[in-house]
């Protein structure tokens, strides 16, 4: 709607620049008599068309520079047109192929990388979300170890994470709360920081048990996924239905009731001989990637459309786990540009930057000055010193 309004305004400005304002004004007020040396006539004859024309050029420039390059690409990627769908699938395949290549073992059976961090910006966050979704669905059942060895493994870290999610949703142990009956206890909330620490332990656990999945972090910058309810679905209800059907992974991942353990899990049984043991080796379902991959989202709250980042926003309300009308969040939503306190107020009276959508990683470096807030946040999210 904004693009249409600006387009119409620019078109009117271009047409208005060609209108003989001086003649029209004289015909309206002076019965079509135009004074030859009147200063007002010069304004309407020359200055006014120039002002209107320049305004049209500026408006067109803003549309081309700040709107079409970002809003237009996002709209094109998510629109379900035949050519778009084919191109989107091609992009997914290339991305999955790249990740699988990075995760593969060499001729000596060793991996070249300890972990993979996926950082994406703007439309790239939707592309990366697609790639991670499809890649994990291909690898979730794979292990480098023999089946007989896997049967003997225990997964205490995975069990702790599942228990953390169940308790945050108010699901008690056993069929009364962990089953299909719904939440039966007051929720026990956790911090996202604690959740992400447990995710890291779960990732380490499945890597030791032969899983090739080593994507430890997914970092989104200026993500339009904050508008997923109309970009990826028709509305919020349809988005939630797609998440419940595991077409779109949530963070934490969706849970499913297991009649043997009498609990809800984001994993399913591997061996019937150990089916009743909640600590026994289990396989994550195809949409459980955010049990092992931490999701950090940097966004810049906007003001007056072009100040801040109108494209971005928090992701918890779109991609958290909803169980029995209770929301459980595992995404670290961090507001930057400028720095804000816990209440969302700007710190030290700093100004919201103009169109901060492309400024999440930029700053003017000086040896003496400390890195700005948004760079420190990005560095912490990358966790480059982690092993």
C-alpha cells in the first residue's frame, strides 16, 4: 500500500511539473491575463514546476533506494508464482548442498569444521530459514555410528531440554500433564540464556553420538520474518497451523506425546527395548533443528517509517512454541541501533538512525574508542571463541 501511494504521488508530481501553473493561475484569478513582468508569475511559471519535479525525483529515488531493493525482493521471494517457486527451490538446493558439504567428513573420516554459524540479513533470513529447515530434515535421522552402538547411548542433555520446555508450558510429568490433556501445572519459566546454554549441550551430545548437524547458531539481522503471519501464511492462524504440522520449525521445537514414556518430546523412539526410558537414545523429528541451533535476532525499532528499521522486529511472537495457549520462547530478540534499556527506552538520549536496515554490522573504527553497542551485541551472538 505504501508503494502504491508513493507511486501515485510521484506520478502526479511528474505530471504537475509539466502543467503551466502561471497560465492556470492567471485564468483563475485574472481572467487569463498574464502580466509580463510579475514576480508571482515567474514563481508559478518557473520555480513551482522545478520544485514539484525535484520532489518527484526525490520520491522516486527513495522508492528505488530504500523500498524496492528490500520490500520488493522479499515480496518476490515469498510470492507463490510459478517462476518464483522454481527459483526459490533452486536457491534452497544450493544452500542445502553447501551446508552438507561443510558438514561432511573428509577422506580420513574427520570433519573440517567444529561448528557452523549462519548469519543472515533481510531477505537472506527467509532464505536461510528455508535452507536450515530443509537441511535438518535431511540429516535428522543420520548418524555415523552403528545402530548397535546407538542403542546403548543415553541422552541426559536432550532429556533436560525437553523437561525445561514441558515445565515452561506447565506440563507435568506423566499422562495428566505430559499427555494430551493439556497444561496441569503453573509454568516454570526459564531465561532464554539458560535455554541457549542447554541447546549447546544438546548439540554437543548428538555430535558425540554421530550426528552430522553442527550448525550451532542462526543469527538474523533486520529480518522480515517478524511479519511471517502474512509473508509465509495467510494470517496468524494459518502460520500456527503450519508450525503445528511442522512445515515451519519453531524455537523451541514442537513436542509430541509418547505413550511409552507418558511425556511430550521433540524426539521419537529409536529402539522399542528402551522405549519407556526417557533418557534412552532418541531421534529428533524433522522440525526439531532449534533444539540444537540457537536463534539470535537483532532488530532496530522504527520511528516515522524511515528512522530505524521498519522491516525488522522481534521474532518470538511469530516463531515461539505454543502449547495449550501458552507460549514458550527460545529466541533471543535483541534491540539495537541505538542501545536500549530493559524497558525498550533509548539509552543516553541517542538518536534513532536513519534507515538502519543496513547498519547492523557497520561502524566507524577508531583505535581508542570502544566498539558501539550493536557491534558488541553481534560479536557476542557469533560466539566465535566457543568450541
